[in-house]
C-alpha cells in the first residue's frame, strides 16, 4: 500500500512505522540525556530513495509521528507539514554516500561535545570502539550548522566507513544499519567520550593497538545467545559486551 505525499510523490506505507520509531527513539535518547531541548536530529532511510527526518526547532516531548518529515535524498520535502531539521544537508549526504547506513543520529551529548570542543579525536582507549567499526573516532572540522561545507566534511570523514564522528565545536554523529543501531552507536560514542574525558583528567589513557580492535571486531560477530536477535544487530554495535 502506498499513498501520495504532500509533495506529490508516492509514500511507502512503511514510512508511518518509521515516523513512530523516530519519535520513540528521540524521546528515549532525551530521557537518557543524549538529546535536550531542540538540539540534535534523527533520520532513517525509507525505501524508494526517501528518508524520514525530525522537524526543526521542536522540543522532543512535543513531537508526534505526524511531525516527522519525509524528503527525498536530495533534501526535497515529499510529505509532512513541518520544516525538516536544519541539518537535512548532512543527513541526506550521509545516506547518499553510505548505502550500508540506514539511520543517522546527531546529538550534542555532553562528553562527545566536550572532546569536540577540545578538537580531539577518540583513540582506542576501550575495546567497544570496535562496535563503531573504527580504531579512532574522527573529528570533522568546524563548519556552520546546516551548511553544505559541514555535510562535505562529514562525508569526507565517514565516507569510507565507520559509524561515528565528532563535529568540532558542535557535537556528535552516530550511524547504524537501522535506527536501533544508530541509537546504540550514539550511546557507545558518549560512553567512550566520557571514559576518555575522565581518564584524561587523572592521567594518560592507554591506547589499544589496531590489531586488538580487529580481534574484538571478529569476536563481536559471535557474541550473544545463539538463535536470538541481539538487542541491536551486531554490525550496529549492540552486541558489545557491556
Ligand atoms: Zn547540532
């Protein structure tokens, strides 16, 4: 079943489910302190070269599924009565650049943003970084929010792989094959950032070698109970023993 959107294009019925999942996830991320006020935004790939994205400037507790905007991957609104997130350019750029990615979560979470303000990357100070398919969380150079320069900086940093990045003087970016995976990646990134911050405050953190991160990445593929779907798919980092 499909219906016509306000932009004249046909909207897959699954978009309704995705809109609900976005609201639920955004509100959960707000409850656990990763999102606050109107900062941050979420997007999910919808079949047919479309995406669903949170509206701009609305407090998360007031957002309903009908406020989530459907756009095409060029950023044109296809369905919805709200204006999409001001970060639409980088959400669509990530989904265009990374066919393996199905969802993008952007936050101004405290510790990731603290390190981004310091202009730091996050090295492999804890093995869970393997769940982000990275040995170092990269730092995207500062550009004005909502700009194409910021979108270009992000795709340059994560275009080849990886599920997280810090945005200088701005915040954090987490990716997943689906929305649950991207939300888990956002939580893992904030965990890593907070541990790194605390470790730097009292001494010099020990960094694991890249080979060990590769071993952990392999081990993650076998982690969890046989025959059960993991809390989030292993490729999305939810299988990290925590
Ligand atoms: Zn932001």
